[in-house]
């Protein structure tokens, strides 16, 4: 048998707490503005990122990473790929 996995919770380093907060803010901003920015209508088949209350759009994840890091090198962007076709997705099921 394999060794048991032990997970211990400890204090979060301050630098990591800052990154988590930036990521949370960017995710929240994206969620609040995706309709007005028409993200799902305009950017199908592309990658989008929210960083510092700004939307970035690119054809590849590498290009997106470059665009965001050039303007906001210390940011923790919220990144998504917008599928070409509108798809139904199931995220969780209950029995």
C-alpha cells in the first residue's frame, strides 16, 4: 500500500496572501463586468484575463501572459479560455 497523504494547515506567508487577494479581486471584477464587456459574445476561441480592472485578450496563453506581465508584472490575473461554441457544462451533481 502507498503511504498516507498528510495535509497540514499552517499560517499563509504574507506574499502568498497578497497574491490570493489580487487573484480574488481580479476574479470578482471579471464576474461583475463580463456582460457589459460582452466577453462571451466577442471573444470566442480566445483567451481573456482580468488584471487591475482591465481586460486583456489574446489568441494564445503565452501571448496573454506577456500582455498582462508587461503592464502589470506583479499582478495575479484571472484567466479564462472562451470556447468557440457555447457549451452546456455540469460542474457538480448531487445524489
